[in-house]
């Protein structure tokens, strides 16, 4: 499997939902946050669905099983949060 350098440098250790924000603690102890309103599925989801977050692919992605939504850590760092309003 091929990885980008950024994918190996910045991996998620923990992810959670807090008051309309998705929060990710990276392996270098930096914290990244973005509002759920930037992602169509997360924006429409309940707090229970938003709170059910899994770290996937050795920390290079996060997954919401209730919503069938995946985001890469690299994408989040680049400002790509999935689809906005549709």
C-alpha cells in the first residue's frame, strides 16, 4: 500500500464530536477541529450518530458507521470535509 508523507506524519489518535465541531487529536498532539456544517451528512445527523466515530486505516482516516461517511486526515488538513450543502 502506498502512502503520502503527510499520511504517515499526521495520524489520528482520537476523534470526537463536541458541540457541533468534529475534533481530532493527532499523533503529534495537535488538535484539529471543523464544524459539522461543512459536511452534508454530518450536518443532517443526530448527535448520537455524530458521536459514533471510528479511527480507520491506521489513523489516516475517520469513519461514521451510522452515516457511511469517511474522511481522510490528509483531506481534513487540506480543507476537504466531504460534501457541503446539497
